[in-house]
């Protein structure tokens, strides 16, 4: 194998591939990236056995071939090479070394046989559709904060992607919950997604997919089967196993009858929550919301370290209410609002509270109160 | 074909077992090993009002057990009756609830007679002494004998009539150990009675295994003396006297400081009305009382005596009377937990003397090492490390930096040295504080001490503010067995204040609605199972509290002064004063000491000045 490639092109391809490679591996080959050169392209394949990223880049291939080499080391080398350098990768297939030259720098890295590299079995995808990068980004970004980190409830360790009947007709819906709060985000259902089986996309996959979505206008090809999901741009293909479990029936916990409506500027609200919660040193800081006509008082009371309250002018016309929340949860859901005011719908101090942006039903959040 | 199939095996007619067989079966319950025979016989001697009890055994008690006492004895005419089943002088049978003696079942002697060769020699008052023998259940005739006073019960060839039981006995050594344990436990409960224990396996006088002379003085002094004999001076020096009463229940005895804990539950001696017991309720209460001071793999050392009106405790639960049942279990538990906690809180920052003894030991070894050095090598090898620069900069070397307290007036106001932890003088290795007191010096592990102080503060806050509960979006349904379900629902009321709300759900399931917010995301199923395990083991649960406190402890570790931080004089003094004011500051969260104290006399001893 002998390939010549421009440093920044190599850098971009390598960085996407190496990010799925775990820092510490018990199987040595998993620390490697599989490099395949053929035609006028070079392909990098990396996997952690759950996710596989295949990244292709244009290159001058003078001799086709394939090998595997430590992903993080190669990435570090490329990163430190000067901008604009031409990088030459060569492996004669006998010495067990990949030679890397750029200008006057020369590196020689140990390789492992390409035959040992685990390539994810291809499978039949029963549902294929295309979605704009910006749409997919919004779906994942707004839901991912609510993903559970509790390993025993593995079926909550991801985003549940499925086709649903939304407020504005058929929707591609992403849901995540950790048992304390829930996010449900909808987008118009793309053509071809009607048969989408519900799949739980793991947390790590969500993070990796987000990295592919820098170009808002790009079309992402999504393929889904019972066990796998694939996201593809023209250069990169990311294939991931999905979580084998059933997502709980989340529709039951989204409150329908909450009738106390609070409208507040989300950013101002978040800043106020952040300020008052400073006085409590506890890990789970409880913030109390006291609602009265057009008035919201946020307060934190930590008898030993102090107390804080802040009054906000809000739109509220229902009967007075007092309710407590984990400050972190409030900050996180308020952070999902970017254009309009946050609208909270309460029922009582022990019931789930619903939040959405203005009257937009395409993204709703549920947060459970805290009893202090 | 299966021989155990009940439909196929041939039916045998129902038969009345003869007395010998019945007695052997009963003996199996009461006498399971030589030690239980010793226990029955010694208890009889105590019930007879003995002031001296001598116990002799051979071959781990398998060939000989002899118990001699100076009690009131048995009249010759009653000797045959003493060997009959359900015959006793201790109760009249009208009230099984009001039992004031050790024995009452009238089973010990006939049982022993059924499984071994038993001889009783006794002299009642001024009567002539008499003897009766029973061999494998066959009672002999009463014969005249010679004895000055009391009763001698001799049991030879225990279990010769039940060879199966003999096979299950442990080695002679292990059985002898068990006998010794029994005697020690009984001796603890009766400080005013003298005990001796002899092993005559080799014939002749044998070897004296244990001796406790009758103790005089008031009850506490006598008990302290007896415990010193049995458990060693270390125990008494590190134990707190306990004396409390609540609604007619009286708790006395000694409880050791947490820093004097053990790796196994071997030093826990519990007595109810003078009767040694191993009762789940009491052991659970003990664990509860020490929960805060010891990690789970350490066990407190105690000798506690619970006394109450015999009517309020049922001792007729267990054939060997090792378990008891209280009429008000909550009261007994509450008394133990609160009394011990209170006593430990008062002892506050006291760390055990074993700690400072160990320190002294460490110091001494080093002294000897230097002493052996000959003069020539002392001249070349300087006391300091040889490669250390000899210049005046040595004192700035960070590794052994001594931070002197700058101004005595500013940092050590009048009388500070009279306080328990004294006045801070210096900090060594950027952690250890050296303080001077009126009668010695104190070495404090600043990090461990501060960690404990922060932890106590966090716990106090938690107690004052209550535990916030996070309501669950999707209540967790936990499937359990019917018994477990009932048990956990029973405990639900005590779990609710800790932020864990459990409600009944259909079938055998419970529903977890709220979890403690501080724990973040909780695996409720695993937690419920852990709680249940603990409930069945100990009859109470610490799981939720433990987890919350584990989090607090972690927070405390992050929020405390780290090793490597130099402290100023006022800072060090402030830490010492706060330690004095904070309960339980004598040990860190894992039962390790936070400071050691060297008395002036200890220091003088180090230099041979005493």
C-alpha cells in the first residue's frame, strides 16, 4: 500500500473515525483503525464492536492495499503535522510497519493484520429515508440531555426514535427519559419513514452522529432495522447496534390535563434559578417555585449556609401554587428553549409538570417535582 | 425405584417410644455438644446459690465433665426425682412467664443422664452426703457418700449412648474452646461468683485454663474487675460504662470505643437477666448504634446486660435459651441504640488507648535502632539524611517542614492547654498537627479530622432539613414474594422520611414512587432487595441511610482540608476546638483514629525517665 494524501483531508477523516475508538481496550485490534486504499480513495474504518464508522477521503493511491494501525497514535501524529503538508502512508505488507512521511518527519508504526479487524456484519435495512442534517440535529440535541446514565435500566440509556402521531400529523419522534424527566421531540415524518420500527439509539451513538451533522443542509441517509441503525453522509457511514430492550410506554406519563399555565422568558428564568441555587451546597439543590398572579418567586433555603430568593415578572393567571424542583433539571430543560418564552403547565406540587416552547407542541418536556 | 417414595414404602404402626428413647431425643435439643452440658450444669450451680464453681473436663469434655459447687445441695431423698423428666425445684409450674432462675424446664439432668454416665453427689445442709448414678437412662440407687458441702455432678462418656452425635463433635481443642467460652460468658454475668476451669486430659491435677476470683465491691466495680479478667485490661480501658433505664428496662455494662473495634463479631457479649444470649434483635440494635462509627466489616466490642421484669421477656423460646423474645422489642432496641449512641457521643473525640499504645510501640522500636548504632558510624552518618544540604536552607525543605506557631499570644490564649486537645504547636509533613496539652501531647491527622467534621456537619444539616425526595416519572414496580412484600411495606413508614416512598401494588408487587434526591438515579429494584436482605438478617434496615451517608462522606472528603496544605496557627487551633465540640470526631468515617494522645508519662517512659 502506498498512498499520498493532503494533511487536512486526512485529519478530518481520521478524527471522525478515531472518536469511536475507546481509549482503553482489552482487545488490541479494537484500538486500531483499518486503512483501505483503492482507486482514488482511502477509507478509514474504526469500531468498538457496537458502533462502526467508515470514513472515506480522496487520495492519490499509487499502490492499493490495506492495514490496521493504532487509531489514537495516527490521529495524534496527523494533528501535529504542519498545515498543508502532504502525507505519505506506505506499508510493504512484510515488515509489520506502517511508514508515515511528511516533509522531513518520518514515523513508523506497528500494524496488526487487516484480517483480524472485526467488520460489522451487513444487514438488511427494512426502512430507509433521508432527513436534513439540521432536522436530525434538532431531534437528537433536544432529547439527549434526558438520557439515563443508570446502567441497570439499559433501555433508557438512549434515544427512542420512532414514527408517531404528533400534534401536526405524522411525526418522526425522539424520546429520552431518565425516570425523573422526559423529552419528546417531533419532526415532520420524512418520506419512507412510515415503516420505521421503534429503535433505541445508544447514548454514545447519539454523540457520534452529532459530530457528522456540521453541514445543516446536507441530507443524511438513515437506515433502520430491528437491530441496527445507520446514518450516512456522502463521506461517512456510521452503523450502530441499537439497544435491545423495549422503551416504556412514555405517552402515559405525559400529563394532558395540567391547567395552570406559566409563561416566562426562558433565559431570564434559567439565570435566576442558577443564581438562587448558589447558596445551597447540596448535590441535589432544590429550588422552590412560588406562583401567584403574574409573579414567580424562586427560592432556595439551606438553613446552614443561607437562603436566596428572586422574583420574576411572569404571565400567570391561575390559583397560587408552590412546587419544588431539582435546580439542575430546571436549568437543563430551560436550556432547550431557544426562540420563544418557556411555557410551563402545572397541576399540583406532586404531579408531573410539562414545559414547551411557546405554543409549539413539537418539543415537550416533562419534569417531576421534588418533595422537600 | 425410589425408597423414599411415601406411597411405596411400607407403613409402620404408630408406637409409643420408651422413656430412654424419648430422653435421648430431648437430650439432642438441650445437649448438642459438651459445652451445652457444661452450661446446663453451671447454671444449676448458680441457681443453687454457689459462690465458687469449679469445672473440670477431659478430652474436650467428651470423656469427663465435672462441675463442683458450694451451693445449697440436694437432699438425699430428692436425688432420684432430680433425674426424672420435668422435675425441678425452680418453678412450681403455675407461671411460666415469671422465671427468675436460669433453669426451669427440668430437662437438663435427665437429658444428660440419657446420653452419658452421670453421677450426682450432694450434701444438703447438715445432712449426710449422698450419691446417685445414672447410666444411659438407667437410674441406680441412692448411696451414702462423702462430701463437705454443695454438689458435684460428674458426667463421663458423653454421647456414648448416641454414637451418631459423637461423630459430629469437633476436635477436642474446639470443644474445649467452646466450654471455655461458655464459662467466660457465665462468669461475666456473675462477677461475685468464683470460677475455675481445669483440663485434666493428661490425668492428675491437669492444667488450669481459666480462673476468676469472686469480685467484691459494688456492681460496677465488680463487673469491671471481672471483665478485666476475662477480656483483658485493654477492653476496660477503652470501654465506656453504660447505665441506663427506660420504663423498667435496665441496661448496664461496658461498650468499647469505635476505634477498639474487631474484625469479627467475637467480642459481643449480651445478657438478658443474667442469661447469655445471641439474639438477633439485640445484635441488630448494637449494629444500629455503632452504624455511624464503623465500616460494615468492623464489629463493636461490648459486654451488655439487659435486665427487666421476667414477665416482660420470654426465655422459653429456644431449648438452649440463646434467644429470647421481648414483649416490647421496640423498647429494648430503642434503649440500646439511644444509650450507646449517647455514651459514644459523650466520649466524643476520645480515641482508644490502644492507638497511643501502638504509637508508643512504634516509637520504641525506632529508639532501639538508633541506640545500637556505634559511635563511629554515628559520626559519619548524620541523624538527618546524608544527602541533605547542610546549609540553613534545610529548614525550608518541604518534605519535613515544621510550621511553627508564630505568636503564642495570638494563637494560644490563656488556658488552651487545659482543653482536651490542647494548643497547636506545629504542623508536620503538611498534615499532622502537634499540640501540647497540660498532661502530654496530641498528634492529629488534620485531613481525617476535618473530613469527619465536615461529614458531621452535613449529617446535621440533613437531619435538620430532611431528605428531599425526587418523585419518579415512571414509578418502579418491583415484584417480590408475599413475605418480602409484607416486610417491605411494614418498613415503608420508616423509609419515607429518608425519601424512599413505597406503596403496595397489585399482586406481590410494590411500587416505588419517590427516591432520595441526593442519590440521583437509583436502581430501585436492587435497593429494595438490599433492604429486604438486611431486614431479614437484622430485623431493621440501614441501607438507605448508609447510601445517603456514603454520598455525604464522599462530599465531605472533597470538602475537607487536603494533606499538603499548610495551616496557620489559628487555623490549627480552630480545628482542635471544633473537634472538641463535635461528637464522634475521635475517629474518621471508617473507624480509624483522627488523633493519638501521648501522656507525659508515656513520653517520659520513652526516654527512660519514669
